[in-house]
């Protein structure tokens, strides 16, 4: 999930007590996510795409301190004037910042000092909440949504870090989950003709890349009722899917050969004895669960192998718009979340949560798109190039964060997030 800037639609903001409760709930969950980490766990950076857990804790705090307390609370003084350089992410308007690949070099401040920083900012936010809510409730909501995104990133970044350790450490004990079977694959015809997509202007919240709402034209098509499973992916591997050039986009084939890719990220073994690294350590691959940690290139190649294609994001949103976005497997507390087979709800399984689903759509602006005003509007628009759209959320997405219009995006080779796929076909 990206560090996105947002837009709060003019449908109104919640009352101060409600948003203060949501603010504290979100902040508390972030703390819970790091309770079992030691200083090294929270400091090391395993690759440039990932950030240390300590940095996530501080960056989300910097966001509230910068765009609310500093800018809108008279007399507020920064907790430490040196720290904005450390914890700014991509906001050019906020000046110079530490290069992303160097975040893992921050042995100081310590985790304890970062947590004290969080305490300081939370106390200041709560004290100023009545004042801020008068005119800046939209920015508070933005900060909450921003931190929820970083909660998912924190978990996926820790997973990548632990996967690089030969000891295979566990973030948390495995969840006790009934062993379900995936539902049989079947096709559900989608809407066709004119259809309106994008966030409703009256919605409580939407990122600016979800706006404006606009009509699209949908050709006859059908979507699979569930995501592709690990068992189906093992069949793809056994049928030389990773070695058949005709299945792959040119860039994807170059990537497979250059990187030596032969299976999803975190898989090892072979045949029918595959293992995968999870937040509870190494475990046998569950053939019934949705496949995850695959790139756009892999998803597209599998779809070609299956005689299908990836859905467009317009087709996906048309299917999801009447479903409950808070349902399904999503993040509720600090635990070893992992995709699993789910039952159908209104015809579809795992349309929200479980695994992010690659679409065949490039990440570009909707017609009439306007970035949010100010520094917080920098992020979305300037990254609308060379990336592909994912929909639906994952098991690591905080519950209540998603909507049918939600647009996530990554470069086509990236796969450390909980990324999977749902097949589509034209009729």
C-alpha cells in the first residue's frame, strides 16, 4: 500500500469525539504492532522498498506534527527540529530529507525516543482537537488514513526483514484457523454498458486519485468468483509457466530471467512440498489459500496460461461497489495475518481483504482529476506513470480503511505486499 496523500470529500467530517476516538484507536494499533519487536527488529531495513518499523512509527507522527500542529496550532514548537529531515518521506515542499535507502542507518533516535515523540504529539493533538476540528477535521482524517496505510506497510516490511534471517523468526504465533477449502471456480458476469465509478463526492473520505466520479463503458465480461489459489499456482509452475516465454510480457520475461524467478516470493522447495515464509515463520503452502506475493508480471503470465486475463480496474470496481468493504479477512489487531480460503459473500469470495488483486490497468488519473491542495497533494499525481493498479485490500489492511473505489498501485515487478490475482475474461 502506498504512502498516499488524500482528499476528504465534502460530505462532512465526524463529530470531534468520534474522530478523537478513531485517532487514538489508530495510534494504539500502531504501538501494538511493534510490541514484540526488539530494537534491532525495529531499526533494520531489508531493502530500499521497505522501511524500518521505527521509521513508520516516527513518520506517521511527523505527519500529524507537521500538517496539523505546526501549521495550525499557534505556539506549537517541534518536538525536535532535527527530526523532519529524518522522517519526511516524499514531500518536496517540506524540503530536504533522508534518502529512502538510508532509513535503516538510523540507530538513533531509539525506539523509546520515537515512542516518546508519539506520546508528545498525541497529547498535543488531543489538547488541540476542538480547535483543529473547527477547520481542519479533513486533515485529521487524512492523518488517520495515512497511518492506517503505514500499519499495513509496517507488517509487510517486517515480514520481508524476517524472511531474510536464516533462523526464520516469527513475528507472532500462528493463528488458529479452521482448514477451509476454496470454493469451486466459477464465472460471474459483470455489468455492461455505461457505469459510474470513482468515489462519491458525498463520501466521508476518499483519496484524490479516486475522484472525480465519472462514467465508463464496460464491454461484456465475467470475473472469477474467487482469487487464484496456491494449488492452481503450483500447477502453473509444474507446467513450466516460469519457463514459457510466450506467456510473458517482454518486460516480465526479462525480469524472470534476470532475477531467476521460479515461484512467488517467500516460497521454497518444489513439487508438492512447497513451503512459504509467513509472519509466523516457515509453513507448508496451503493449496486452498489465495496465492500471494506475486508481481504484476507473474499475474499477467498466469492469466495467459489459464486462457483468461486480468480484470480492468473499472470491471473490478463495478463488481465491488455493492459489497461491504469492511467484510472479509482484514487487520483487526496485532497478529500473524495470512491469506486463507474464504466463503462466498453475495457471490464473490475475498473481494475485499485477503489479498490485493492486480488489475490490467495502468495507474493513471481519472478524467477531471485534481490533486489535493498543498504539500499533502504531492504524492498521487506525480506517481501516475509506470505503475499498475491493485484493488480490494489484504489481510494486513486495517478494517474500515477500504472502499470499492480505493486504488492502490505498485511497479509491476514489486511483490513484497500481499498481492494476488482474480481472473477475468471477455464475453
